[in-house]
């Protein structure tokens, strides 16, 4: 079992790494920012700032916690020997960042024994940093977070996202088209980490998406759960790349069966 002292240390390190990376991304963005590489498709991009931010974060973690493991979006993958593994998305919402839109963030989670115990999401253009410690609640700065009160599905505001692989996003659009008549509305923010934090902060009643990676959801999933939301994937399964769902308990209970019925978990 992880000690409270270790949780506190991991939170401190995560907050510092997110703060520094967020400042680098906010203040160091070049006016002529360009695509450095692509990932799953020509429209799924990496910029030089993604790479610079991950290098900064990995450097801080290596200095402060040299025996820990690390999984990062831009290629870092080391096993470690301490039982702690960091799961890092240095820039979640890269396309927003590339276009100068403000909805992007730095997501850093710490796992112990395979369980997420600390999550930090910094949103520099909002001037906000969210964090959670397993069993210790979710916070926006020093303000405790709580998901929205119960509301029926037809009054729920949902967030979602779409893949950059054309066949998958076409199916996702079909699922969204079936859900829209059943809810208040759907938003597409462009950053899974921020969407999960918005559920925690009561700005969304729920959020779902297929195709997320561990670094997209690790920190935000913990923050949402610690704020009182339910999170998961397909019925009886945890959030994963197959399906991620976070919502107020009432919306979760109504939405999960619909996502299963509509096949939101397959391409």
C-alpha cells in the first residue's frame, strides 16, 4: 500500500513538472509553429513544442524520481524499479495548440502498483491547474471540485471527441448523431484531459470517447472520480482505449447502456 507521504511527494513533483511544462508551452510557442511529425494519420500531428515539453517533464522526473518508470506520448517508455510509473501527455490538445486555440493542457499521472494515485492537469490558457490524490478528493487550485448534481439524460451536456483515422471518426459521428436527440447538447473541446476535468468541475454532465491512450486519460480519470463522477468503459470494464466514459452517476447509468447499444466501442 502506498503511504500518504509518497502520495504527497508524487503530487508535489507532478505539480512542478506540469507548471514548468505549461509555462514553456504558453510562453515559448513560436509564431511560425509547424508540424514536426504525424502519428495515426496526416491530420494527427506532433509539433516541436510537444517534444520540447516532454523533454522538460522527463528531465524533471529523472532528477527528482530517478528510479521511477515513465510512459510518455512522444516516445518515452522506461520500466523503473520503484513501483511508481509516470504517465505523461506533455501537450493534450495539440491541434488546438497548433491553431492558437486555448483548449489544451499538460497531463501528468503517477501510478503505483498499476493504480493511478496522483493526477495533475495544467491548463495554462485558462490559468487553471487541476489535481487529485487517490482518496483525497479533486481540486482546482485550492478549491475542492464536485461533479454536477443529478440530472436526467435529456438535460445533460456531454463532451466527446473524434479520432484522426477517417473510418473511425465516421462511425463516431454516427454514434453522436444518435445521441444528440437524447441529450441537451454535445460539445467537442479537443482535449480529453480537459474534458475529464470539466466533468469534475461541473462544466459537463458527462464525457465519452473511443480511442484514447493511457496518457490521454490517466490523470483526468482520477480527477473526475475523486470529484464524485463515475468512470469506466464498456459495462463492467475500466476506462480504456476501447471506450472511456466519465459522468455524474445518474447520467453514467443512462448513457453507458446507450453507448453499448450504439456500438460506440468499435470502429
